[in-house]
C-alpha cells in the first residue's frame, strides 16, 4: 500500500494538525485529485462537499496551509496532514481550530474555549 | 448548538488525540448512542461501521481510551476527543497511532515511521 485508497472511497477524511503546536485544526475531505495537488504544490487542497469542487484552503481568506508531513492510517481510508497554518487560524469563524467548543460530559452543555484570531467580517468580503 | 448534530448526520467522524502527547491516534465514528455512552461512562465508545454495532474501544485488547475532553467543530459534524490511551497504543496493528505510515510528497511513496508498542498476535487471540 502506498497511500490512501481512493478506489475504495472516493472521498477520504483528512485531519489537519498544526505541525508546531500539535493543535488539531480541522477535518475536511480529499478526493484523488485534491490529494495529488496537495503533494505536488505543498499547499493543502481539499474537496468541498458542499460546493462540489476543489477547495484550495485559504484561497479566500489567505490563510493557506503549507504541507509539512502527510500520513495515512492502517485502513488507508483516512489522512493526517501536518501543516503550517498561515494566519494562525484554520476556522472560517476566526478561531485557530474548528474545534473551539468543548462539551461538559456531565451536563452535555458546550462552551466556547478558543480565542478569536480574526474577525470573519474583516476577512470574508460579502 | 450544544454538541454534534446527529439529526443532520447519523454517523459523525471522531478524531482521537492523546491528551498528553498530542499525537493524533485514530479516526473513527460515533452515532448518538455511542456519543451518549462515551459522555456517561468516560470511556470512549465508537460505532463500528464494518460490524454495525457499538464498539467499546479496547474491549478486546484492553487498550481502552479514557475520555479527558470532548470538542465539536464549527459545523457540528465532527468530534475531537482527547484521551488517555491505556496500553500506549490505539492501533490494532500495535502502533501508538493508526497514522504510522508517512508519504513522501515528491515520490508518493510511503514508509513506516511508527514503532510497534505491542505485537497484535499476542493481544488478539484468534
């Protein structure tokens, strides 16, 4: 096996982790084309399931992800990319990580634990 | 929003990260029942897509995952659990992490970069 098995799954989930801090930034998806482009360019490219097209992460916000390392798992159906997150924030809501809400296991209630790096209104022109 | 939205997606991907080392251990899935059980027991329970039943991680190997923190993402369609990985290995192949193969972006070739913590033949009695 030499990489993720796109023959088995057209779309493969990708965990993006900050290469320096180890923070888990986000989860997105790649198809074979996005994977190939990512390896070739060193800039992470996903497949947007909602827009049904290649999603060059940061193409709008400028917060691109520079590929540092890429791993795949024992079942060849998940990827892990270690990245340099330009701008310090992966989330379109302005947080470093998309996982900025923590759940209290006792109550099931959530609270925001991340800090905003940018204001989405300033970054995404509507 | 107070947690992952199982009404939108019956199965939600879950990134498991070692709470101490920050290593990304694996990706698996939860349904609402697995999520509820995880919060209630403090032991991570997934939904096995291949066996189509609740998968109490470590039920065979003893390598359970003790829940430390749980987060969900901006779209409420992915979870991140920070865990204490008992036995030091999450992967059924005996590695700390399921992401034990690294791809060289230039050649596309993969090599094993993890070290085996246990021998699967000793752990899983056939």
